[in-house]
């Protein structure tokens, strides 16, 4: 392998002056490593429902065979010994913001640096949020198609809805039927920019239902947050701690409950993104108990960090943790972990939305101007393993479910993604549970000069990442090419939609109306 690799001229480029080196092929097209046949031998192959010691044979980007003792003629085949290691589906991150224009600036990671970071951390696909341009979905979509030309791994799109009229309604249909987008996000916060009101949310939910699209909400009461911000400024609290104090858990709980009740009223599944508090999680649990289809997505920052950092006397140290909803007191993170382990919360995202120190400094006088967002794309797979599997809260199969398979199922691309089985895309990680990971802005692949997980170490390490059948991460070395990533089209009507029509029929039957009345004779 080394000799084959040495034939390939690699050009080292710096992703930013502040971070380590990555590599791209001189040609700028295709992957550096031309191997198309790979045998992963002797590892423990883990899917969401089963694990066994087996070999995995890959050819031309697809998994061809999964079983013990696969025999292949050894010409031109790369054999990787995975004995003692886990062979798992590559991670799928349901929630990222690459090259997103937000709060007067743009996230520092674009579709190349963000995806390079993802691959180094064992994530092989992500779903990014397209933000409309002045409410136009078409313009937003076109802008993101441009941004994504830098992609070096597979990706899909969600779409935010920020205004409502007949054009938006028609554009939603085009996005689903022609552009492969099957989910729409409604921001109940960020008053004055992305926030929508209940009237729009109801229209949007109805439209999602007619299209079989998954409705997603950022659940915080934006009006009350606005009021909370004013209150903090009046109290003279202008630093990053004011961010958390202005939007307490009760505002997340309120909006989550409201969105859940409106979804129940429309009879549509609901996906709550970045669940950060017990208040929101309890609402989701209550709805599930009553039979409502509500998906809760915790993000890594909410699971493993706590809000004490926001009180750090150094502005940048505190500001780097500013995100919305905010990182909460530690009991919230512990409760979210428990909810993930019992299945109340279903899959883990990152909400990767990175801003560097200069950008975070925009809010040095006023926390309302600190761009909201934290990193996580590169760290998610390691931190979820260390926090959830090493502590005994998740089995290895459940780890695969929450980091990959559930996302593939929800966004209707399973088993092409999220599984190690014949016919699936060859997106695979080889994970050594006996190794260790270390996190630092000095070695990460994001373009940001800070990392909210700075200094963390833990058990387990993604040693090899295979994306689309190519080895893209091995021996701590990235081999990625801008432009080589594929857009993954996602069809509507996921499994949550099964039975919705029957429930509608039962609802209509239960009305016992309209009543045929004899008109009073006046
Ligand atoms: O702080 C956050 N979460 N930034 C990204 C935008 C969003 O709300 O998802
Ligand atoms: Zn959000
Ligand atoms: Zn987000």
C-alpha cells in the first residue's frame, strides 16, 4: 500500500494558518487513493441490530459481501486487518451549518474544511441546513449548491422556512419532488431574522404533511428570549453568561410543548433539533407516551458540556461556548444522556456551526452580537463513544443506531446509508476501542482557532475512515479532494408517516360531524 500511495503525488495544503495540514490530490479530481477493492478482515462488524466477527469486501464504492472468511484473489486488493477492532457504519450527522451566513458573518468551516474534519472523526455523511435568501427557497438552494461544490464527502440538505406565501408553498413542493430535500426546519427563535410565528408554523406543518416531509423545529420562545435579553442588558450583564441567562430552559420547554401540540393538532410527525434541557426532553417524553411521533435530537455539546464555562473571566474562552439553545447546567446533560440511553432521544447531531475568535469577538461589548454556534463534526463519534459506551449507557449496537442508522432511517436513505451490508454504500469506520483520542484546536481539522472540547481525551479512536469505498483517513492522515463529495437525494414519506392516514381517518370518524339537522322553522 505504501508503495502504491507513494506513486500518487500528494499536495499538502493548509486549511488555514491556524490549523494542521490536510492533503489533496494534485489532479483535484477523484480520491487520492485509487484503490477500489478493499477487504476489511477479522473485525467485529456492528450494525444497529447485530454484531458479529466477519470480513467486509468492498468494490467500486459499494459493500459487496459481509461474512466470515471471505476469500478473494489478492491481485490489487487492499487488505486491512481489523482484528480486535469494531467495523461500523460511518457516522451520519443530521445537523450541521457549513458556510452559513448568520448573525452578520459566515461560519468559518466551509463544505471542504467541515467535511475534512468530519472524515477525520469518522463521520462520512452530514445533512446541512439550506437557509433561504430573503425567504426564497430556490435562491437558497442555488446558493448551497454553489457552496457544496467544495464537498469531499456525501451530504444532503434540509431547508429552513423563514417566510410564507404561495411561492414558498410551491417551492417546498419543488424541493421535495425535484431536489431531494425531505425535511424543513422552522426557527421559533432568532426574532428579527430567522424566527417564524405560529401561523406560519401551522401552514408549514400542513404543507410538510401533504408532501410527506419531516418538520423540524428550533424550539425556543423567541419573543420571550428577546425580553430576557433586554432584561440582562438592563441589569448590566453584557458578557457571554448573559446569553444563557436570557434564554432559560423554561423557554425551550414552552416552545417544545407548543410545537408538539401544534404537530398533534395537524397530526404530523415532529423532529425537535438540539434538545438542550430537561424541560424540552420531558415534553418529548410525555408526547411519546401519549403515542405521538416526536423525535428528539440531542447534540454533543448538550450531552457533554455544562454552562460553567460561560462564566469564565476570559471573554473568548466563554464566548466560544455561546450557542442556542444554550449549554445548560450539568444536570441537564446527565438527563439527556439518560434519555438517549433509554430511547426517548433517538439520534445525536452536532449543530456544527463554527466561528473563530475574531468572529466571537463581535460580541465583546454585548452578548447578543456573539455569533451563536460551536464545533463538533470531528469530535461527535469519539465523544459519544466515550460518554455513552464507555460509561455503559449505550451498547455498541446502540452506538451505531444513534450515530448513523437512525439518521439514515429518518431521512429515508437506509439501508444505502447507516448499514454494513451487501449493496450499501461503503462508508465505514474501523474503530479501536483500546486506543485513545485527544482533542485540540492545534490538531483538529476545522478552520476554527478554538475547540469547545479543548484538552479532552478519552477511550476509543477512529483509525480508518472509508467513504464511498475509498480510504480517506488512515495513520492520522487525511486524503481528501474538494469536489469529490456526492449530493444524496432523500425521498419523502419516511417510516414515521406509516399510519398517519389511518389516524386521520379515525380522527374524521370520531368527529361525528357534520350533524344532519332539521332546520328550525322560523
Ligand atoms: O447556536 C446555534 N445553534 N447556531 C446554529 C443555528 C441553529 O440554531 O441551529
Ligand atoms: Zn437551531
Ligand atoms: Zn443548528
